[in-house]
C-alpha cells in the first residue's frame, strides 16, 4: 500500500515521504480500515509517540496521521461491535502507525459508525477537533448553560468546534485570534472577538471557562481572568499559571465512540459545521503539509476519490 512515512524528527514535515509499505494485519480487538480520508495535526511530529512505542523503543519510520474515515475490510480475533463493509470514523492510537496510508489497523473501540449521509472528508475532520472540544468543555470544564467561555484560537479547527458546542450548550462565547480571524470566529457563533495583537485581553473581565490552545504568555494572562470556581482547560501542555480560586487542567484527547456519535449527529442535523481548509490527495500530501502561506482550517488528505 502507499503511505506517508517520517524518519527524521529534526526535519519536521519536510522529512515526510510517500513510500510503499506492507498492508497492516488486524491484531486482537482490531479492525483493518480501508482509509478514504485522513486528518493530520502538524504538532504530531513533535509528539514522542510518533517516534517511540509504549516501551520507549524507536519505531521510525512511522506513519503519522491519527484521524480517519473509511470502510472496515477485516476483523481481528475477538473483535465485536463493527462489521466488514461498515463505514467508520475515529481516532487511531498515538503509538501505532497512523492513517496517512491506504489501510490502517485500529482498535475497534476507537471507531464509531459513520452515517451514509456524511462524507468521508467530513468524517475525517471530526475526531481530534470534535473530541478535543467536547472533552475540554464538558468533561474537564464542566460547562453549564449561562456560563461564559474564552475560546483562544477560535478560528482554528479546534476553536471553531469549541465555539459551536459551547454556544449550543447555552454559553456566552468570547473568541480570540488575529485580526483577520474576526469574521470567521463570529460566523461560527462567537458573540465577541478579541484581537490578541491589538486589543487588551484583560478587558474581557471574568469568565467561567478558558479554553486554551496556545500556552505561554496568553495562557498565563488568561488564568487571571477565571472567576472563582471556574476552570482553565488547556491542550498546550502543563499550565504555567493557575487561577487564584479555580482549576487548571491540561489533557490529551481520547477516543470515545459515544462522543463521536454525538458529534456526527450534530453535523447531520446542521448544529455543527466543520472547518476544513485544504483537501489534498495522498500523492500531494507532503506539499499540503508544507504550505507556502498560513493555512486556514483543517487539512484533510483524501486517500480515495
């Protein structure tokens, strides 16, 4: 099968190459999926799991990409809950070869059924962005109707999901980003926008929940805005600052079949829009991951037409 591999951590996305690899076999509780579309997060190439297995052994050359939508072609021993020929989408494990390939072996529990009226490209755009937003808001942030959310990076793939899910839950959403992101953030449902380069973040006042995807100085300044009993949730690593009278939680997104089902249902009935920027073929994937200008939205690789 054709697959994208990485062999040199220092080279970043420039070190990606398209090669022939053996098709994967299904282990116990696995399925093999014929990948139709794959999502990719550029920061993957800095994750230790891209380069080593769970026992810290080198596993390069490895296949990156962890979001997928496709069709089940084989079941491993003991696998239940899915069937050959079924359309699925979900999240491949961090420490195993990923989804920038024509086939991938995935634990069945990490996948959810993909309804026939949802395109594979859309399905592949949902797992990391959707689950990150869902888990940050509702599991870790315990968001309730009537609360306020400060959503950083609100025009990005995760940020647009955060905004929409928070609004649907009855929250007031204040978005942040660059000046050029203002209209997009508002179009996705934010009620206010803060230009982090030109506006004073502190003018926002107190909020119940900060959803941070940036880290650094912005995260530190945001911690001071969390009201008593509120939460700062971040995916940018361990928080360097904590709210005076609240929680600071960093987390790594996890696969969850039930949550994937909730997310795709919202896409089907129009409550949730995806934020797809570039769609490229596997042959053109390396170029798509090394753009000459800032990308807007999620990059999806369409493996099959």
